[in-house]
C-alpha cells in the first residue's frame, strides 16, 4: 500500500515538473529576440514576409493563447514540425532516441558491472596498491574533459592502431547496401533480430569508442562513491559482529556491506543515467553519434523552436521517469522504506 | 555445452585481434565496392536539412549545385550560357527572351523545355522563401515555342546576372515541382545536373550518382559516384583525411600547414566572394564620430590577422566588394598604426573617459581570435573594448539590429546571392527604417541614390553601373562605415591523386563542381 501511495505521489510530482518544464521552455522560446519565422523563410526576407510567416505560425496571437495552444498540442502528443526539416518533431526525436538510449544504457550497464566490484575491492583493500591505482584512475576519470578523452581514444584506436572506426553508428556500406531495419531502434538488438550480422558487427565496432569514453568517464564517479560508502559501512558494528561470527568474507562484503551502500549508488546512477539520456552531447558530437544530444544542440543553435521545445519536453519526461524508477527501487533495496 | 571463463577470455582476445587485423576504414571499403569503382568520398561539415533548391539559402547549396543547373553561368567576369544558348534583352530590360538548349534531359528522362523553365521560376517566386526576393518582380513567363522562354518583369532587371546566381536560379523538373515544397525539402531531386541525388539520409549521408544522360557528356577519370557523409567534428574530418578514408573535406585553417606536409593530402585554397567585416555603428556614441571610426580602422592589425588567424588562407580586401567581382575599386585600406589611431582618437573630441566601445560578434573561432587581438591592441592606447559574443546567429542578428543592444562594432560575413556588387552594397549599407543587415545604421541619401542608380543601370549598361557602385563605395570609405578585414578562401583538403580542384572552384559559386574533378 505504501508503494502505491509513493507511486501516486511521484507521478503527481512528475506531472507537475513536466508542466513546469513546458512553461519555462515556452517562455524562454518566446523571450529570445530571434525570429523563428525568419529562420523558416531563410534568405533575406522582408519584414512583411516575416510578419506573414509569423501569422502562419501563430506567433502573432497573444502569448496566453499561444501557450494554451502549445499545451493542448503537447497533451495530444503533437509536438509540431521542425521549422528546418519540415518533419514531425516526434519522429525526429524517436529516430535519435534509440541511438542515445543504446549508447548510454550500455555504458551504465558496463559501469555497474565494473565500477561496483572495483569500488568494493578498493574499499576492502584500502591503501593497497589496487586501491591506489583505482583512486588515481578515478581522479583522472573525473578530471579529464570528455572531449580530450574521446579524441585521445580516437587517435589511439583509429589513428595509430586502426582497430576501430572513427565515427558514426554503422559503416557507410551498411547504410547504403544493407541498412539495419528498425524495430526497437537499438541496432545491437535489431540487427540480430533481422539476421543482419554484417550490420551487427559494424554497429558493435562503431559503438566501441563512444562506449569506452562514456564508461571511463562514469566509472570514476561510481567507483569512488562505492569505495567511499563501503569504507564507511565496513566500520559499522554489525559488520564487525559479522566478522566476529566468522561469516565468509564474500558474504559480508557483498550481502551485508554492499547492500547498505546501494541507496546512494542508485541515486547517483539515476541522476547520471537521466542526464546521459538527455544526450551525452560532447561524446555524441566528437563521434558523430546521431543521438538526441546533438539534435537538441543544433535545434537550439538554429532557433528551431518546435524542435528544441519538443525534444526538451521529451528529455525532461525521460529524466523524470528514470528518477521515478530509482525512487521505486529504494524500498526494494531497503525494506525499512516500505513502511516509512 | 558449458562455457568456462577461460574460453570467454580466449574469444575476447580473438575478437580484439580480429579488429586489429581489420585496420578500420569503413568509407574506403564502400568506395571500392559496388558496381561503380570511381567513387569520391567527400565529407560534409553540415547536417543538410532543406534540399529544396527553390527555397534553399544555406549550405545544402554545396550539393544542389551538382544536381541542378542554371540558365546562365558566371565565370571569369562574364555571363556564359549553361542551359540557355542565347538570350536577348528588350530595351527597357523588363523583358528577356531566352533560347534553351535542345539536348538537355532531366534526371527522370523528360526533356528540358520552356514550359519546364516557366514552371520552375514561377514555383520559386510563388513559394516566396529563400532567394525568392530576387524574382518578386517576375510577372509571367511566356513560352512561344518549346525552346524559347520570354520572361516579363515589373521593373528593369539584370536577369542574366540574377539567373546566373547561386540561389533560387536552378531549373527544377516539372515532376518535382508537382510533388511540392515538402517533397523537395526532404531530399528528393530531379534536375539536369551531372549528378543525381540517389540517397538522402537526413543527418547521416547522401549519395550522388553520375547521370549517364548528362548533356555535356562524360570523360575518363570523372567520378561516377559521390558518397557525402556528415562529419560534424573538424578534428574527425582531419583524421579521416590523414588516414585516406576521405577524398575531400573542408578543414580548419589551423590544419593547413600540417595537412599540406603529408604526401597523400594536398590543400586547395580557392578564392571566394566572401568578405568579412566589422560594421562601425554610425549612430551609436562614440562611433557616431567619424574620426573615432577612422581611429578604429587603424587599430585593426590586418597583417597579423591574415597571417596568424587565417594562416594565410585569406586576402586583405581591396574594397567593400570582393576583388574578383566586377564593380570594385582597389583602395588603399588603412594600415595598422596605433600612433595614428591615438592621434585620431584625440582629434575626435570624444573625452578620454568615453573611449569605450562594445564589439558584438559570433561563434566562429577566427572571429574570436581576430576581435581579441583588436581588443588587446586597443587597450595599449587607452581604448576599452567590451566583447559581447552571441553563439546563435539569429540571436546575434536580433541583438545587432536593436539600437538598444547593438554594438559599436558588429560582425558580418557576406557573399552575394548573384554576381553583382548591388547585393552587398544595398543589403549592407543602404538606408533602412528598421535595419535588417545595415548594421552600421548608415544613412546617406547620396549613397542610396548611387546604389539605386547602379541597380537600374546594371540591366542595360554594366560599365555605367560599375561607376555608380564605385562612387558609392568611395562614400563608404570616406565615412569609415566598416572595417573590411578579410576575403577568406575556401579551404579544402583533398587526396593528392585527385586533379581539377582549380577548375572545380569558381568564386561566384559556393560549391565545388565535382564534374570537373578527376582521378
């Protein structure tokens, strides 16, 4: 019952926040001095042509009417057409979301599989050689700018070794001869589902460098958090008691200690994952990864307001949804929260 | 079957070695595959969005110029026939009779005729977007026979120049016009050019295929297929050029020397009609003072900017109009001279406390470096320059147009839509009640009269028009309305086994003519 109440509270909060984001984005798009109508027309339109185009876009109506129209359309799932591509914003977003989701989800999975055990080991062997190495790499991972890391990996794996492709999501030959048919939008799933093994190999090779970049960057945070939390937990009396009872070390570390650190780790992962789904903008740009981040940036840079509004709304919703899921996982991890 | 840890490790190492052996080069692989061998891989630095030649006014023109053609072509200072064979102007320059080639087919196999030309130009005019302003005076097009088109305009017009322009002048097949704006915008095309647009994946790549039935024929060594993927990151484009994965790419000027030193890559610097300038605001204090503006022109270190910011890929302008365009005069533009600048500032009568200006500029790295150098030089003689950068061009424009937020110096890069000085002289400096591009806020009745006279004469007497334009430019120089600081070249890195880069470049057009390249 408590979970149902929590869920209801969170969903209401989510709706409120999405509504707030829509309002802020709408106001921002209207207070910018630039004219979307001018962008739509291109070239060097006269003021009369701009005024006519503004009327077509409804930009000449009172702000409140524009706002209500926008809210109404958003509720109906109509985000309008991009001023530049003339394609529905929802279609543009959907096409790019798969690329971002695939990259960031894989990165998060890798980070969890590698970062948490390393953090635990580092805490258990505090001040050992392993711990020192992990701490050094973690600090470097947090400190290094993402574009430097991305370009260094490109230079090494493409430039010097020639092992991995430099950019894009699949080879050009795949795009032209044997494109991966979209089912889920995730190439690493769609390619095997459709028997396109050539596409699968290419997608795997292409995701390697951006994935490695993101993983290294995120690994640092997750490893540090896990290590620090574990060190604190290992000082707790119930852990010392467990040792005194002679319980196996692995059980103490992974069943008792690690469990107690999961709440902060989950929080960090939820926030980081939500942020990444908004587009790992720098990494996407360096690797020409056709994800949402680069789309949002180019829409904002070109003042394509339906595209930037629609994409931001989508991103805000996704971010909140991820964090809702994280909130719902808390009681699963910590039973005390089920009755709180 | 069970899989143990050792087997997993073995297969992981095996996969790594397999990748290592591959030596990744996905583009060269596709270039050598398929039915056609001579494929050009050419990297795009822009994500193309609007592929409609009737409305496009942006970077897509790089591709569209290889797919569509114009009635006339401007080259080496003259108008030449292209899809037209000859043309005749009525005395009033309001009516133009154009004879068409009889051997031209569109990519869908239909014949180019006067009805197609009529439909195409009226389509551009009626859509009213992009460069349609050039055709706003088009009343109608008569088609007395299949290969004669008679254009009627409300006012005198230099139609041969306008229709030799790079925007809005392409002839589009009737079948494509019937499909409409949206169909064309989304990457479909039917033109008469040497290449057909066969594949367009928005934000990813496009493919051009040789049009076998091209009226000008084909020769050995020309490219049969062009793969044009979008690679946004300049550093990535440079790496792909270095590795041989790409044949042509626009590269940052800072890479010119290092790429040119490679044996497999050459760098072509080809002239353009682009001019980079800083408007000097003639209405805003203290640049509303002529001597103050003249002082600013002497603070600009032209040579250092050209050498260190542009790495030799730009020329010092000789006039407000690009030196390769008709109607310019070679002026002795001011020299970098801080002492002279200081003297002029003192003579201006502006109190020393007010020696403060704002410079508004964009996101291009060269703009940033150049204006920062200006700021440093200005500070040595006591002039304070506040730098105000606007990353988004449309926001920059709105800010620069607003008298409350505009700068004393406002940045611009300009190139004409068609081969005429009037495009720059009118757009940039003619009096406007509400400025669109006159960001000097320059009001000069005599200047306006001269450029208007130039436009009228352009259609009938080009030499007299040039004189009027030069007289107008004299006034711009006398009144110190802008710092014209660079005529940048186009910087293309290309594989050294490709020839014809010079023939493929024409300053009148932004695009590279792939048809003129050979391997």
